[in-house]
C-alpha cells in the first residue's frame, strides 16, 4: 500500500512539474518568443535595469529586475545580430526578483541565461548609465520589475540620457515598471516626453491586487501625471495574463512582463522598416 502511495505521489509530482510551466504559458504568463524574421546586424541596443534589491525595508524581502523583462529583449536583440549592452542605475551586479530564474516561471531564455557566461558577465558587471552615451544606440530598452519603482523614475541622469537618445532618433522600449524611466525625459521642444503620448505599464489595479503598495512610484499614476495617454487591456480575462502593448511614434511600451518579448520584437520590426 505504501509503495503504491509513493508511486502515485511521484507520478503526480512529475505531472505537475512537467505540466505547470506549459499551462501557465497557455494562460499567457511569460509566453515563448516567436521566431524573429529579420537580420539587424550592425545595429545596437542598450538594455537598462534597476539596481534596487530591497523591497520596502526589512520585512519586504528582496526585489530587483523581472528576469523576462531583461533577458527576453537581450536575447531577441542579440540573436538578430545586434550589439547589446546591459546597464543599470548604479552599475555592477543587477539583482533579480526572487524565483524568476527557476521553475515554474523560467522559460527558454531564463534557462539559457544561467549557463551563458557572456550574459552572466554582462549582468554581473553592468555599465553605469552615467558613463554611457545613449545617442550611440539604435534602441534603448527599459526593463521593469518592482525594483524599478525605487530608482528608474527618480533618476535625473536617466531622464536626461533618454532625452538625448530621443532627440537622436533612437527607438525607445519599456515594459511593466520600466516606463517609469521615461517620466523625467523631455521631447525636443522641452515638454515631457510622455505628454500626449499613448503608452502603457503596470496599472494601479494590478498594484492593489498584488498588495504591493509600499513602492514609492506606481507606473500608471506617474505616467498619467507626466501627461501620458495611459492605455490598458480591457479584454483580457485577467491583466496578469495579457500581452498588451502600445506604439506611439518611436515609443514602444508593454503592460507587463508577458509583453517583454513582443515589445522588443515590435521595436525590431520597426528597425527593419527604418
């Protein structure tokens, strides 16, 4: 009897281990990237992350960048032949949100990353944004994660660098909390970059649903304050599983981490048409 129970338990455990990741992807969580049809050799991208690892004090635990929001754009750009640099607000080692690199969340790019010496080195020794000329890149992409709520929108340096990149004609991408890095940026006429521009990001409803209200900035609130025409997916069964994204001119935004790959590819296809 005990043997049958143990065997049954092992079988159930195996089914759950093998079946849960594809089930989550079917629902819309961290979908696998479709193949990009194009070659962008000679082009360059800068992927920017938070440097913040502490979630709201001692009891809040750890935070950082959402792995998919950094790794999906990184590998999409890289595999298309682009030169890709990784940067962060403070430079050096980039913290990841706990659990993002392991089962059941980790997808093919997360699994690839943990054995990729070049990518590991780029994330462990990320460039500090202060020392980078953003105008030398065709694409500037802002990854999110809850850590971004603590430093992207607060960085005057990032705002100024994005302003310069925008004036130089770079394509700008951002997902989830990443659009917070746009709120201090300006258009060439000096008005806020987001003023009158269609864009999306984490909604206030999602913040409330997750109960993570202690962060100093919430994307929807701050983006609306900067004048953005904030859009969201009203058709999804639940916004946690949407892949909603927007484009307005040279600005591409994704509502949450599920849109990381799609937003990056939207930018890439725009580069092909450039």
